[in-house]
C-alpha cells in the first residue's frame, strides 16, 4: 500500500471538495473513446449478484470484528453444506480468535483427487477497512450465486475450495474502530513505549531488508524475527497445510488500485519462474475489474507501480514457499493521486459494494485463467 515517506505526526488539511474534483479529473485522464465504449458495452453483460435483500449481511456499512463474526456464524448455520467457519490455531495478543471461512460446493467423492485450493488473506493492516468489507461481500455473493445456479460461481465452488481470512489482524482492526482510525499494525507489546508489528513485513522473505524500520514505534516495524506474530504464523500454518493443492493466493489491501506481482522487494533480482504468467493473469484480472465501474487497476511489481519496494510481504513469501502458484497482492480503491494521504483509507461506505463487485470480477477472471471455471 501507499505509505508516507516521513513518519512524523503531521496533519495536512485539504478541502475534500478539491480532492474530489481533482480525483475525478485525473481518473478520466487518458481514457480513450474506444475504452469508454468497450466498458459501457461490456458492463451490460455482467452477471449481477444482488445482496441487497439479505437479512443477515449488511454491506452498506463497515462492521467491527464482533459484528462480522456474528454475521458469518449465522450464514454458516444456514449454509452448512457450503460454508465452514474455522478458527486458525493461534489467538492474537489480546486473545481474539482469528476465523477463516471455508467455501466448497459439491464434495469430492472417495478416490477423487483433492480439489485445488485458493487462499484470500484480508485485513492484515488494521486501517484498511475496505479489505474485510469486500471479502464479506464475496462470501455472501459466492453462497447466493451458488444457490441461484450462477454457472461461474457453481464451477468455482465445485471445482475448488476457497479459504478466506476476512480479518487477519483482529486486534489492530478493533483498535482502529475504537481508538485510532489510522492504526496499521497488530497490538503486541514491544516496549513500554510502543506497540505493534507490521504483519505484512513479518514474513520470511528477505526479512527486514527493505522498507522497514528497527524503531518499534514506526508503522513499518517488522518484528524481531520472521513469523514472530501469531497472525502471520496463522497464514503460514494455512499455506503449509494446503501447499500440495494450493493454486492461488491473494492478499487484499488498500489503497492505490494496483495488482502487485512478486517480487515486491526488488525488480533487480531474478524474477519468479512463473513471473510472465503471473503478470499475464494479473492483467486479465485488472481488465475484468475495469469493466463494471470503469476503475483502472495497474499491474506490476511494487517498485514500479507503487514507487517503493517492500520486504517480508505475504504474497512474496507464498511465492517462495510454494513456487509456481499464482500469488498477488491487490490494492483496492481509491487510486493514488500524488502524495500519500490518510484520508484515502477512509473510503466512503457507499463505495463498499462497487469496490466489492469489481474485486469479485477480478477473482472470477483469475479462476477462469487458472481453469477453475
């Protein structure tokens, strides 16, 4: 995600009207008439999964962790054949359970090969509320679409198992709701004067080498060693248990509207063996995500599309641990216009569903390219 280059507490007040007008102007810069016609024409053809009348899920607002888990437990009770809500092995520093949604269609028969697995990790950075919100929508959309016989969704769940961690960092997420909206890290005590590790710098890939700080009060403090945190270790546990059938891993963040291809820590080192294929599928996802609402997502390595490298990220570690799979990070709305701004993390609630729709279109495109549909 985009971050400030300076970590002093500096507040900059900018007119939201000016920001909105600037963003609108920039978002259409360079868009050709042909693209506008293509987007308009294809938008009509997309299957719309409606969640407006669901009496359990409310996608019009951001929810705290307790509310989200209550909704998911209700959905599980109503759909035990499609959904299982599981607890990952490690509780957080503040003793919260980290829950994972497992979605599956028709079960494999005895003697059938194991189904391919897809893992989605969301909410690893506390302040990125849109990440858990869109994945809550995706859980709802997959279940409703399967019940309605949507062909793409039916194939996705019948042909593969989907594992979604809606909030990987529940302590930080709750703290961002109750105390500090812009909190990023988890909530472990480091010293008497500082708390928290940046969980997306805590994975064992070029650990503590790029875009990190050894000062524990900084936002990008990576911890004292890889997988020192229960939340990152939960991801490790899941990936290692699924590695023999894992085909895709998606880490969901905000903001910038980009799809990040490993490696994120450098563009100079040898690229992953499947770099070109990962880049190709990432671009297919970006094209699909553009169609419904016209939002442009760029695809590439972090130094190229974000302007900085970062080490110890989850998608890089997964690519290292399970070579050859499709592993990417997605930075959702809004697009990055100019310098870093905290306001961009406070995406308006009316943008939850449109963002979820385009993100889901990207997942469908990914599934098609991976021959899960």
